[in-house]
C-alpha cells in the first residue's frame, strides 16, 4: 500500500507540499480553509476534466476560459430576462457544447491544428463577451433557488460545488475506464492512424471530446456566475493554463494516450493548494504568477522526460 502511494508522484507531491505549508502557516489545515481550497479548486477541476479528455486524444483546448466567460454572461442575461432558471441552465450548457463541437469539427473534419483552432475560438469569444457585456459586469437580479445554490449553496455545511466536482470526477473516471468511448479516446491519443484503420470513427470521438469540454466549461461558468451573483466580462482569463497545468501535473501526457482523471484531480488540488498557500503566506500576486508559470514549466519538463 505504501509503495503504491509512493509511486503516485502527484499524491506524494501534494502531501509533501501540504506538510510544508501547514508548518509555515498553521491556518492552512483548518476546516474552514480546507473547504475554501476545495471550493476554489472546483472551477478549475471541472474544466480540467474536459481538458483531460482533449489532451488524451493528443489535442489541446485554449478556449475553455473564454467559453466560461461568454456562457456565464449568457446565463446572467437569460435570468435577468425572466427565463426559467432550469431552462437557462440547459441553454447555457448546450451553448458551451456547441462551441466545443465547432472546435471538434474544425480539428477533426478540417484537419486544422487544435492549438490554432482553439486559440481563434478563445480570442473570438473573449471579444464577443466584451461586446455582449459592453465591458461591464452583468449583475443577476433574481436567479432562483437552483442558480443561487449551484455556486453558493451548502449541503451539510459543505459547499455544493464540491459535491458537483466529486460527482463529475467519478463520472469522468467511469467514462474513461469502463466505456468504449473511453477506450477509443486513449486509442486515438496512442496512435490515431492505427485507430482509424481498426474501423473506429475517430472524427466522431474527437468532436464529442471537444463538445464535452465545452459543456464542462459552460458549467464552470454557471457556477462562477452563481458564486459572484454576476457575470464578469474578464472571467476565466488564464483558466486554460490552470487546467492544462492540473492535467499535466496529474500525469497525463501532452502527447496523448496516457493519463487518468484521478491524476487530474490531484493536479487540480496541487494548483489550488499552491494558490491558497501563497495567499496565506502573503506572497504578492505578481510573484504568484511567476511561481505558477514555473510550476507549469516543471510539469511540462517532467512530462517530456517521462515520454523519452
């Protein structure tokens, strides 16, 4: 058992880092702070689940932060227009899926590079969000019980976003480990040409992978908008980097075909704990950006070394 834990590098890294932080600041291990870390991590975790699927196919999605922002603005506008909260929720999730499907079609059918496609989508949706909101936050007047609780509610004194994140991680793990869709996703990342020759519809799997990533980004946007009770036009900036870092830190190869959702969960926790620790230690936000960049670089170097 101990050997198995020791071989799990993300888990060992998380434990060691948590011990160091708790020694430097005893407030880190308090019940309130742990719940705060998990709630703050939930947004990145949900996005990272979708990013894991994309990276496993050998792709990348830089548009997740912009999808989050645009869908959050749409959700707030629908609620302020008097739309039914449940209907608004479904429309927003579907809209996120549409953006993801468009990415998937351009990558699979048009044979464009995922980096370029999602970079274009990221830039376009970021501009569209600023146009739609006129560069100003959209405050929600009355979101109803569903909207209020999905991001800011509690169940047994535990934030609801934590429950949602756990459920989605379990669902994502089951999808990858116990379904044909999951096996095909790994196969595409391992050897796309061989997967095609075996009769698998690679394009269809890729389109669904990007579609699911878009839906999860939209859900993250709804949760964030609910927590703030407003949609911020700049929301989601840099979230794509946090998601990619969480995935790579969790052991998923940027080359595709290798990785697990459980590793992504640990990677997201590492990113969350890092941010929380730096705040508790009163590290300037400017230095935090530099430290986070260094962590991402280390993760990429580890990934490259492990794939040699």
